[in-house]
């Protein structure tokens, strides 16, 4: 016997859409895109691909409060403009669609950057030169109104569109690699570049999926950022590999440097918090030691202390980043649950779902489910949903017991109603006894044995063969003389499965042998 398959991913805890929308609007790159969309107007000239004319980049940078004479200002403006166009915050008209390239000289008041008619005319002129023909125009798009007047979900949809743009850009080789790949004719030699767009996009998606999994599994943002070597190693080193070879470690170091560049691009959209690789590190550390950092499984591993590992880069998904990666996973058909989405479901759906959740996430989901319900009716519904002789029954009853733990006296009536139930009577007696209730009937031997099997089956389904489980087995069996002579007769679908596990795990060798004999009898009885 085994429990039902767990969900593909553990559930994630997310803030409300309103909080996430505020985070989206505060992301530097998205905020700059919104500002440029408001700045766009009759003066704005774009090339055939919608890109801002080169001569207008300094003006756009000034509109963003950046220094137009600094090389970084126009670059940031260009990135923000691309996001504004791709998200629909800006509407672009191509010259072929009737864009009028002759009005540039009349745009005297256009632009927060303060450029007058000459600036607009210059933008049109240089747009012709850059694009090889007439310029297109750009104006604020209809979607810009959603930034201030839309629902939180609509703001988040805009941000997701911006995220798609940034992820696409992050998968493109950096400028140095592109320059190195130019052939004698000035064209990019893609074979020499060794760049496959689909492969690069898949790599980045895989990295973000691993980062998401590390986070929602309790080893990520909630406990601290992930060292970049750990993330790179998760993409390169096979799980069944022992000591990584030098060639594999070299791949890890290459992946670390790719990720360092990509996370620098992803941080401004609010996806991650990132501490880049310490540039001085490459000069201080030889290539072999740098690569060896990739085999670390966490801070302090492989001979590195926390400060050493942090110099190799640290990354954490923000709450907005968790939302964004989950949205992309859902779109791809991945099961990626979120705590709270079961609040309006029935108790049967709740217990089935949380049976596959880690204990903390299960408790959070149960608490949200209980919060909106009348206590007595909710407890009765949970108890009814916990019944069942199927493979998932034991774990449903364990989660039901977890759900009943915080319940007060108002639940007693519903709990007492199942005292005579073959599957729930033991659970009910435990709950009542823990609260010092009067008149709790003692369980008969059959119920004690059935509850023992059910409890161990639930623990096996929840956590597998943990180090704590042998102690539980010993505790449940040591007070019953002749336990294994009787337990094999228990009419529970998991009896043989549990006895086989006890035969492997029971800390007392004699008891383990007796468990194996009892398991054989149980199997024979079921046959």
C-alpha cells in the first residue's frame, strides 16, 4: 500500500493580490516603463521594430530622472521603453501603417525631459537614419490606465507581460559574446556563438523552477537566500553523481557566471533579490577552487564558511517573484498549489489536497479553511471526509486530526458522534482524552490495533521511513503483550504494508522478526 501521489510542487504562501500589485508597481524597471509611457507623445519617434530613436534616448533618460550623459542612463531608458511597448503601456505606429514622420518639429512641448521642437525634430531625423526610412510614432496605450485604475489582477497581468520580456532578454548572450561571434563580414556566426534560443530559455526556466522549489520547500526565501553555486549545481550535477568530475565542476562554474549575468537583469523587474558574484573573487581564487564551490550543497559546505559562499553570489525569489514563476508554471500545466485556494472547497477536497502538503503548509491551509466556517458544522464535515479504506485514508485522518487539534469545546458534539465509528472512533477518543473530557469509553482491543496500523500508515505516507518512526513503532507496541500475534488479523487495508515496514525499522530485533512473520500471515490472509 502507498499513499496517493503528492502534488508536483509544495504549496506556496503568497501575499494578497493588492500587496503583490503594489510590489509590481514598485519594481524599478516596471516603474520606469510606466513613466516612459506617460512621457510618450507627439514628439516620440520609433524605429521599425518599435525601438526608441537613438537621438531620443537621452531625453527619455532625463524623463526618468537619469543622467542622459552617463552611458547607463540611455541603456536603462531603452530597456524600460522595450517593456512599455511589449506590455501595451505604449502604442506604436509603424511608418507603413501611416505614421507621420513630419510632425516632429511641432512637438515643442513634448517630453518630460524638456526637449523642445528641435529635440523632437532631431528625434525624427535620427529615427530616419537609424531605421533606414521614416520613423513611426508612439503614444500612451490604453492599458496605461490600468496602472492607476485597474484591479490588482490587471496590474499583475501587465507585470507578467513585462516579466516575459525581461526573461526573453536574459536568455540572450551578452554583448561581449555577440562581438566575439562576429565574422569577417560583420554578421553573427551563430555556430561560433553556440547559442540556441530555445535551449537558453529552457535553461533559465529550469533554474527558476529549481529556485521556486527550493523556496517553497522551506529551504529558500523563508530561511535565507540560495547560494549561486547551489543553484548552478542543481542544474548541472546529476542527483546520483558522487564526487563531481573536474569537467562537471567546470560546467558548474560556467553556469554560475551565466546566472550571475541573468539575475542582474532579473532583479530590476522585482523577480529576485540578488547579491552578485564578488568580482574580486575571480582574481583571488584559482579556477579549480572557483569551480569546486559549485559542488557545495549549502552555506558552509565544501570547506566554505557563510561569508565565503556569499561571495559566490546569493539569490532569493521575492514574493512577487514567487507569484510570477508560479503563474508561468500554471500556464505550462504544472501543478503549483497556493495556500488559501482551498478555502471555498469542501472538506473532502481539503483533506485530499493537504495530504500531500508539508505539515506547516497543511496547517496553514486548514486554518484558512476553518476561518470562514461555523465550527460544529466544519468539524462534522472534516470527520465525514476523513473516512475511507482507500490508500489515502490514513493520511486524510492524520490531517483531520491535525485540523481538530485547535478546536475547542464547540467541537465536542461532532466528535462524540463518531465514537462508535470503526475508522474514526480511535481518533475521537484521543481528541476527547487530550482535553480531559468525561465519560470517554475505553477502546476495545480491535480498535487499538486498528488505530495503531492507521497511525503508522499515515506517518509512512506523510514522511516516509524517517528516523523518528522506529521510536513511534516501539512506543505503540511495547505496551501490548503478544502484539504481533494479534495485529495481523486487523481488518485494515494497510496491515501487511505496515507490518513489513515494522519488520525493517523496529529498533528491537526480536520485535522486527515477529513483525516480518506477522506480515507474511497478513499477506496470506488477504490473498
